[in-house]
C-alpha cells in the first residue's frame, strides 16, 4: 500500500524556510513507529531539511538533478513514479513530503495518515485539499495540548474511496 504521511495545520500549512512549524513529540513518535523498517519517498528539499538520514528506513529522494550525491541506504529517482517503481511490491511504502511531492502523490496514495494540528500558521509550503469525493475519513484520534505539546492535534486516517 502507498501511504502519504504528513502533519498539516488548520490552514494546510506544512512548513516554512525548509523547516517544520511545530514540535510535537508524540507525532514524531507515531511517524517513527509507522515508517521504521519501510521505504520512505521524499522530495530533495525535505531530504535536505534533515540533519542526517532517518535511521532504519530506506530513503528514496526525488530530484531532477542528474548526479545528486546521497549517503548509504539512500537512493535517487527522477520522478515520483520512478521512486514508487523502485520500492518492493506488496509492502507498505511511505511518501513523507514535502509540498511538491504531496501534491503529486494524491493520485497514487491508497491511504493518508494526517496529523491535523489545530492551529493556523504563516507558511510557504502547503498540503493539497483533501477531496471528500475521493477520500473517506476512516479513523480520528484526538491528542490534547499539554506541557510537551503546545498545540492540540488529531491523527486522521483517510482511505481512498
Ligand atoms: N509537515 C510535514 O509533515 C512535512 C513533511 C515533509 C516536509 N515538510 C516541509 O515541506 C517543506 C519542503 O517541501 P517543498 O515543497 O519545498 O519541497 P519537496 O517537495 O520536499 O522537494 C521539492 C524538490 O523535489 C524535486 N521534485 C519535485 N517534483 C519532482 C518531479 N516531478 N521530478 C523530479 N524531481 C522533482 C525537486 O528537486 P530538485 O530541485 O533537486 O530537482 C524539487 O525542488 C519544508 O518546509 C519541510 O519542512 C513538512
């Protein structure tokens, strides 16, 4: 299954200046537990927003650059379809951003794992609208704000209709 995973603000904001807009440790934990052991597909800018590759995941980085150098356990593809072709079949693969890649992924994804942050932010990168005609909300789990989480959020799982 192809799963798009993203943390999205109330106004669909994803990031600014190639960085995230919030620090939500329980969302990071969930991202880690879902994606560990799997192939993860991302745009070149998202890859460059990490200090180093994420442990125990095989990275596929999408770029138009011909000879983009990458570390071990990272591979390069020159389109989203090529990236998907490089992943093992019949396994869950995760599309992890950013804005450009999410936009292109909506036709390919079978499932969306959205962390909806209940706040709007000034941003330069946004998640596309989730079309109710194409996606059905399957599960919703609320997480309140607390001393470690400045904003409340909900884990929303959508399945393609
Ligand atoms: N909130 C979240 O869950 C979340 C998740 C991930 C990222 N983010 C945020 O999103 C922002 C980054 O997103 P972004 O939209 O700026 O960049 P991005 O989607 O991460 O990467 C864009 C790059 O991908 C490559 N690319 C895109 N489409 C392509 C295609 N069809 N064929 C070949 N290469 C293609 C290009 O690389 P080249 O220029 O090298 O050709 C392009 O510059 C950051 O702020 C990051 O923190 C947020």
